[in-house]
C-alpha cells in the first residue's frame, strides 16, 4: 500500500471534486461533500492546513475510493 501524503483540506476537496464529488455545504471549517453515485454517504472534510494520514485514510474510505484511486486524482 503506498504511503499517503500529508495534504491540506483544500487539496483533498479538489481531489474529491475531480472524482465526482460536489460541495453540498460548509459549516465553519468543515466541508460536506456528496456524490451523485453515492448521495446517501456524504463525506466531511475539515478545511485545515494539514490533514493527518489517519484522517485522510478515513476520508478516502468514506468516499468509497481506494488509496490508489485517490492518489490518481491528486
């Protein structure tokens, strides 16, 4: 399994947008995103300067992507 980079919240949002997710709403520093393919499974991304590898792995899992698929979106 490739090692995940440490990314900012903005970079994660842009990668998920390339993967078909759209911003549904933002409340404070957290962005809620949803996909037309999986509308019942929204993904919440904190808009922080850095997102740790553990949280990034959970966001990728919630989005229904593999790590390789996510890295291709970067």
